[in-house]
C-alpha cells in the first residue's frame, strides 16, 4: 500500500465520527478500497431505531477508493447501492452508478489539499448527518436545483430575463427559439436551442415550422418555447414550491404533474391544449422540438445564486397530431439550461446585486478608457456608447485592453471606439445597443446636434477618459454643460504615478474644470504628490499635466496602468450601483507606491461652487470654490468696520473664458486696512507667488486680487485704476473680486494691444 | 433557526443556554470563573452567541436562576446589567436580562441558615426591585420583567398574579410573547408546615423545570429536565406529587441534579456508606422517567471512581442504569477534550448532541483550517 494511502487511512480512523475501517490493497492495480463506517449522529429516536425516516443508517458504510495517483487525485467516495437516491446533493451520475455524495460546492481535490483527508471525511460526516434530516437544502447554503440523472439536450437562455417573466400572477407565454439538432458518431440526436425574447403567439401561421436539413447528422430550424410560472395562492401569497423532488418527468403526463406541483399546471395545460389543436392534421417526418420551461419559485435563493426561481427546461418532439394532454405518454426529454452571457449573469458572478441601471457613455477608448470599459462590462455595468476619434496604432497594444489580431488580419487605422465596441458587444445581451462613435469631441461640442450624438440622448452620465485638457475644457463650455449629462473624469497623472477621478456635481457644479483646479491645489499641498505631478521629473512633460495617459509622453507597463486604473473602475461601479452624489461632487486621487506594489487613495467631497458670473458676451465667467468663499468670509469677519483683501489664485480658461478661483493668498504684513480702503502691500509677496507657482508647476497662479466693500457697491475709481495697472502686465484677463454685504462684485480688465501702423500705445479695455 | 441547548464547561456548577426555535434565548444559571488553563472563558463563549438590541446592548431573553448558590450565579454582578435598563452603559457593556425567572427565595431575609453570596444578593436585590416596580406600575418592558417561579409562604406572593408561576403550572411565554416551548414548573412546591419550610431553603428551594422544545413543527420534539441542586427529599416529594401523572416527569435530556451528586438519589452518604448506600426508590422514580434514546448529562468535573461527591461514580452508574433500557446515553460535559461547550441540537426526530469537532481532536496532526483556498 502506498505510504500516502496508509497515512490517509490512519487519519480517517482518528476522526471522532469514524466507527470502523476496513481496507484492501490490490497490488496489481495499485488501488486501495476502504469501507469506512461513519456515525450518522442520528437524533435520539432514530438512533434507537437504527435509521432515519429516509433510511440513513445510524452507522453508514461508505466506500472510499484510493487510486495510485492519490493524493494528487481525490479519493472516489460512494455510498451503499441502496442509499435513497432522491437526495438533492447526489452527483447526477445515473442509475448505473453507485450513489455519490456531492460533498461541497467546490472542488473536493482542492479541499483535500487544503484540509487533508480528515477535512474530506469531516465534510462527508456532515453530509450524512444532514442527509438524514433532509436538511441538505437550507436558507444559508441555498436551494439545491433539481437533480437530474440524464440530460438529453441543451437550451441557451438569458436566465435573468427568463426569471423576470415570473410575475405576481401565474402565466405561460410562448417565445421563439432557434435550434440545431445534431447526431455524432451514431449517437442519438441532441438539440441545442437558443431561446429568444421574441413572442410566439401560437397562431396557425406561427405553428408552421420548416426545418433545414443539412445532412443526416445535422439540421436547423425555429421552434416554440413555452415558459410557465406560478402565481398566488388563494390567500394572496406567492405560490412557493417548497418541497424538494428529484426529477420524475419522463412523458407529457408526468410533465403536467410536475407543472401542477410547481403551481403552474393550469397555465401550461391551456397552452399545450392550444398547441395540440395547432398540430392537428399536420404530419412531419423530422421531429419539431418544442421547449417547455417551468419556473419553480423556491422558498429561498438557489445555491450560489441571487434568485429563488429555478429554471426547469424540458423538450417535446412534435411530429404532428401530437397528444399533449395530462394522460399522454409521449416522451419528454430533459434539457439543461445554460446561461448566456448577460449583464445580469455578470453582475451575479461579480457578487453584485441588481442595483443600478444608469446608462453611460465613455469618451476616450485609449488604454485607460478601454480598461475601465472592460472592468465595467465584466460586472454588468458597461457603457452603452463609446466615443473616440483616434485610430488604433500598433504601439497602443502595449497597454490597451484589446488584443491584436494576427499580422495578416491587423487593420491599421481602424477607429478605437469601433474596435472596442466590437470586442465588448459579447458582454451585452443584445437588449442594449453598444454604439461606437468616431468623433472629434472638442469640435463636436460647438454644434448641439453633434454634441447630442456624442453623448447619446439616453445617457445618465458620461465618463471622460480621454486624458485631454481640451476635451475637459470643451465639456465645460457653458452652452455644453446645459445639454450634456453629468460628467466623471478619469486619467493618470505624473507619469502614471497617480490616478485621478473627479465626479461632477448636479448641474455641472462643481464642474470637471472646477474639480481639476481643486485637484491641482490638493496635489500641490502634499510634497510627494506635488513632486510627482509638478516636480522636476514631470518637468519634461509639463505640457501634459492632467493628461497623463498619453502613451508617447508616459511609457509604463500594462500591469502598472491596469493597477492604477482598476480602483477607478471599482469606484465607478459603486457610483453606478448607488447613483451619483446628490449634492456636490468629489475627487478621488490614488498614489502608487515607489515600487509599484500598493496604492493609497484619498476621497475628497467638493461642495458646490459659487457661480459669481457665467461667461457670456458681456464678460468672463467667475466661479469661486466653497472653500475660498468661506475663507474670504472669515477674513472679512475678522476685520469688522474695515476693508481687507488678498490675492486670488486659480485658473483661467481661454476656451470657456472662465476664472476658477480655488485658493487665496493672505495680504502681506505691510498691507493697510481701513474703512476707506485696503492697500495690498508687497512685503515678501513676490517670493510667495513664485514659490506657489513653482510648487504647482504653473497649474495654479494668481488671477488678481480680492477685497471687500463695507456697503454693497460695485468697483470704485480706485479699484479700476489698480485693475488697469495690473492688467497691463498680465497676459490674460485680470480678475478683481469684491466681497460686499450683497454678494460678490467683479471687475475684469484686460490689456489688448491695438497696433495701428506706427502706434506704440496700448489700451486698456 | 432550530432549537438547541449549550452546556458550558463550568466544573461543578451549572450554566446552560437554551436557544428556543425562533431565536429566543433562555440562560439557566451561570458559574463564571476566572479563565485559566483548565477553566474555559465561558462568558466570552456566551457573549458570542448573544445578539444585540437596537441600542447595541447584548441581551438574554430570560435568565432562570434555579437557586442562589455561588456555583449557579457566580459572575452575575460583573457580567450582567442590574438596575433599570436605562442605566446601562456602553463602557461596561454588560448583558441585559430582559426577563428574570427567579425562585421566591429572594423574598427571604438572610438568616444563619440562609447566607447569600454577593452575586446571589445582587440577584435577590434586582428581583425585588423588579417586583416592586411591578407592584407599582404593572408588568414592565424588557429589562424590567420578572417571573417568580413558585409561591412563597405567608401569602407573600399572592399579589403577583401575572408574574407568578405556581407549582405544576405550565407556560409558553417569554418576555410577554408566546415562544415555541412549553415549560412546566415542578418545584418549588408549597411547603406544608414550618419545619418543612425550613428544610426547603437554598438547595432544596431549587427550581425544577421541564422544558418541551418545539422543532420543525413538533411542539414536543425534545423535553429537557433541569433540576438545579435539588436533593433526595425533594425528588421524593416530586415523585409523591406526580406519580399519578408521571408523564410530566418524562425527559429526553436530564441534567443530572447537583452535578451528578449521590445526595439527589439517596439519604445515605456516599463517603460513609460506599457501595452499601441505598437508593431512594421514590427519588429514582422521579428521575427515572427517561424516554427512548434519552440522555443524562452531568454538569460537573470529570467523574472518577473515588469517594468524591459530587460528582459521584455511584450516581453515574445509577443514571446509566436508568437510561440503559431506553438505549439512552450518559455523558459528562467535562469528558470531551478542548474548551468548547457541549451542544445539543433539537430536531423533529429528537435531540442530537453536536458531534465533536475535528479541530478539537486531531488538529495538531493535520493542521486543519490553516490553508486559505485560492480562487483562480
């Protein structure tokens, strides 16, 4: 006997529930057969009697066979031949095989490796004890689906959709299906049926089928599928099929009986009667398959699933003049349901519930966008529209979610959105189209119709994964923010060292541009992130701040990019499940470790900003962060009866003609504060400004000044003079923000040079 | 949730948790000693099984103190909240007793023969507080409830109406709600004269209660008999009172009274008379109404073949004789290795001791449960 088997037998004997063990080693085959006597731990009354109501013995003999490849292969465990075969947790091997317990929802081979033979025996003891009490189905472990010992055919269906048919009232509906009937090597014909959601009315016309025979062993055609489900009991409660029954259906009579037991007998009967009438007078040489699907509502969810509805499919072969009544002995075949890929299935497999049905559009199908789209698709929360302008290039495959074709099939220059859509469409169930749009996003934003085509009319939100500053700006155009869905921006920063995600507030407040400015402030405030994004190493790529995923700018491995992008998809999935924030927006920033092993993330809520002015022909827009607003209010409150002020910091967008104010610098110590005027001093101010700009790489800069008026009033003559003076040296408009008891007032000045022939003078406007 | 019982390893003492089908939890006695090498941390084991209420307080629905001896109430003050429930504090995080089930001995004054330990005094004090509150304001909410198990002398309990259970009374309510059990109060029985009243104090005032537990729709799936520390005289009286209706004494599981003491079965001292000691036939009859497959469980130290009592080897032999014709079993909580309590599951086919876990027996040999299961 192999040492490993001898060791196993010794361990089995040590199990406290093992009452005896006999073994025989066959040297010729290398097989060891053991019979282990296991205490079933029957409850007292059965223990005295010696067996349970369903025949489990107080001491159960179990045969365990060790093959020579043990312990690489698990032992083969079977029960005595006369063990009650109606147990749900027996392997569906058929009557010619000894009853084999299905010990766990998983691999016995893996259990053997993780918990040794004693763990397997322990599971066996547990199984026998529960079998005696018929407690193999329990709410915690889940309802075990009906065990079937022989399967003839296969139906492929969208289980989520099929289950959704079972409403409050009982019913039975017909649906169209396609089938292929094949015969291999002289074996009986088997059907492979694909169920559709197209209604089949069972009209005379609908019931005229004609199949296409390809060869003796292959034919195709369309078929009818009847789906029946139970309704309510007389008390109004849903009908629950609460008793476990092994499969007993062999003919139409037993199918009727089964439908009756599952609470949908009458519903099925009505449709089969109609079908019988339709088949009257017809004859066919080749069998016409008809699928019957009974939906059983169980007391609790099925094992490993999120639904209590069990799908039980059968198949009847129609030849014309068929007898389909409750006494018919016409044979019925057992059909295995196979799920088709669908968002519901993917959600279930991802451990996600059904919450969240928002539709969304992905802008940018590059490396970051394609990864996010794939992650989201795989958990049943994928985009319904993909937008990109760029073609797929060979180097893109270094980090893109798509796989290259073989060399001869590689299509150079096909649009990224189209390629990604054709790859991801298999994740959908065909109910929701996956549109691919090749569009130059910034250019499309100028035309409401084109912009609408980019976002899609039904999109609840849009994810900008372009990593493009100009796309961000274009999305922030005032005329665009009013027509587009809410936006989520994602990108990598600092040569991929950081990941960034911004969730816009309702009505684009805070907008993606506001959030970007806020993010720059947050990044600059921390030495590590400031160095990564704005430091000397990033200096070479300074121009691409905020668009970190440009492949030419930031070489990095696919693994690194995936690691930084995956958390974005996690956060996006949660947003999809629970909805976007009701008030304000938020910023998420992830910092990767130096060695690439690990990340740390921060999550910062951003309250709505104060919109002082909206950009228009009359002048630029002015948007002030809630943080700055509070800071100014504090400073004003600290000097009652006096004017005060400071420097405002942020960004000015040329595209949207808008100031985004995200920070303030306090007035230098030599400033003068009085009821009449505030005079901004100079002591150390230049150094502070230089330091600020150096620290954030020029992402944020002084926009102008702020001060307050003690009464509600516009700018003074003094204010105008100062503004003009400053405007003369500033290359973009200068913002003077005035805090008054009646709200903010603004003064924007810009120095525009007119160069009439020979005219050297400038003019302030 | 199925019914089950948990019997803690508390040496010569008692501590049982009855989990009634539907989730109600009844604690019967406690003996919480300082954990050590041979003393399991039973309070932690208990707390893990309890639920928290809406205010995040651990609670038991009922707590039956069979009688106020230290080995039945040790640890009460330290681990259970006493006083109005609104004075409970998160910092102390003690267990709330929603409903006390108490013997009427709490109304007795301390005397030479009736000395109470601190924990017993605390129990009596809390029970009296709750009774007072009942007298003033009627039946209280959870945390203020009390049920008195048996009448006291001199009509002291006559005004307790809804919170009094008389001897031979049956009830199915816990915390004011019908639960899936039927309890029968077998003792204490009313004393017939002063001498007898004196005799009935302390051990002999023990509550004896039969609990029929429901399982899977069978209201009498398994019947448990808890006898506290009642001694032979009481069991003789129990037999005398119930011999014409002995079915009320039937059990599937008997907790051998007084930690498997000989004194519950005989007037003769085991250490003095040894094998010559005689069994009281009446007491044996009272304790002998075992059903088919019954189990007698000793809540005691391991039972050795020596002169000790309790637990007493002769008592064990007697109990084994009682269950033998019924194909029953005898077990001592201390017999199993490890620190886990002894658990019994109640099913529609009777009771079923939870099988010994592998971890407690051969874990060292196998390293069970140590390797995580990777998913690919």
